[in-house]
């Protein structure tokens, strides 16, 4: 056993593992663990996995030790409290014969609850792949995804089904409406599998379809069908609303109205709304802008004062 005096960091770590019994196993050897984790870096890594570090900090009398504890605790909190949505080194590789296509090549980002986020990039950049993974429609080849404190990337297929049902609202580019149901029935269908839905008729009114709710999709224009698709996703009152080019099929004014509705919903319901688009003009309206290029994050920025949707032109 190493007899050398312990540094404050080592003492902090020792106090920590002695207090937090949940980290112990029958085979835990405190002193051995300490030697194994001599470097500050390793100690940080170890302690970031546990919950009760702040308790152990209280046990340390020495001021210097408490300072060290504070530093470690901050780091631990950072490691432990990911954003509402967090992607860590997410990769998606498609194999086509001999060729590998790296649709996502190490994606990292974090999104807060209630944020209105624009994911922008050229065609083929990987935007839809990100959205499909976020929405549980596709699984990453590797990497981690956390949503609301849970590691969704480890979910079983059954857990994934519930995740898609209760946590995610998806607005597809191609609408995906049920053709033999009316607009209202399409929205009602989604509400039936939701825990805490919004009012069907109010949501239909909000997307401006009050007069068309008894029409079938084939009787509606592309823009109107898109609005049904948005109402259907919104009415589920999901934790996050994922929209793939939601204004793609809409005329300019209707497109703006829909974006306004999506932004208002993020604000009023604290709903996280993520919009994928190739339209760079939309970057000025997002709280956060994630730029994607060739399967990688090109940049992530925040707009302290997002522009009014009415003032955006494209
Ligand atoms: P974006 O939405 O930005 O246009 P995508 O996420 O659709 O980009 O695609 C990213 C890359 O992955 C592209 O090169 C695309 O061709 C490729 N890709 C997407 N889906 C598949 C698939 N199912 N099989 C093979 N390659 C795919």
C-alpha cells in the first residue's frame, strides 16, 4: 500500500466513496481505488458517475479540500445534468455494398427544454438522420442520446415504441395523413394515444383549419394537409416536436403563420421544437441554431434576440 500523504483531491475522493455507499460493491477496496485514481482527471471521471458527491463535500473540514470539492462537484453536476436533449458522439453509418456512408460522423449537441431550435444545412448534410434518431424512428450506429434525463439510446424496442408515442410529435415532410379519415379524425387519432393531449378543436383552430376539419386529405391542398400534420403532432402535447421542412409545401404567408404557431407553442407550452430546414433565412428566428455539414456539426449558436417571424424574408 502506498504510504505517501494524500492530496486534498485524494482525500475528497476517499470521503466521497465512503459516503456514497451506492457506488460500493463487496469487492471495493478503498485504498486500492484511491491509488488507481490518483490523477485529478481520473477522479473527476469516477465521481461524475455518482449522485451524492455534495453530501461527502460536507464532511470535509479543511478549506482547501472544500475548494477542491467545489471544483469537482461543479464538474460532476455538468457531467450529470445534460441538457433536456443531449447527443454525444452520435454516428450513423449506412453500408451500401462495399461503401460506407457516414451520414452522421460524431454529432454532439445539447438542447434545453422549451427551446425553439433550427437545424440547418444543405441537402445530404444529415439533418433528417438527426431528426429520425431524435424521434426514435432510427437508431444511431454508436453514441448516446439523452432525453429528459433518460438515456434513450439504450432503450429496448418496446421502450422505443412508448417513447415515440408519448414523448415525440413528428411532422413529416410528406404529411403521412390517414387518407380515409377526415382532418379532425386524423388529429383525434393522435390524441387517443397521448397521456396529456391538447384540445382537438382548439388545435385545429390554431392552425387555421376550422372550416376544413371535416374534409378528407384528398380534398385539401398541400399546405392544408401540412397544417393537419402539424395539428396532429401538436395535439399530442409531446415533450418535443420535430419538424422536417415544415414549410416546404406552404406558400410564403402560410409558411410564416405556421412558423409563428410553432414558435408560440414552444413559448406557451414550454415545448421543445426542433425544425430541420435548408432555408438559411430561418436561422434568425431560432433560439438556437445548429449548422450541420457533411454529417458533422459545423457550428452551434444562440440568438439572444430571435427575429420576429413576421420580419423574416426569404
Ligand atoms: P439531409 O436531411 O440533410 O438532406 P440526410 O440525413 O437525409 O440528409 O442524409 C445524409 C446522408 O446519408 C446522405 O448522404 C444520404 O444519401 C445518406 N442516407 C440517408 N439515408 C440513407 C439510407 N437509408 N441508406 C443509405 N444512405 C442514406
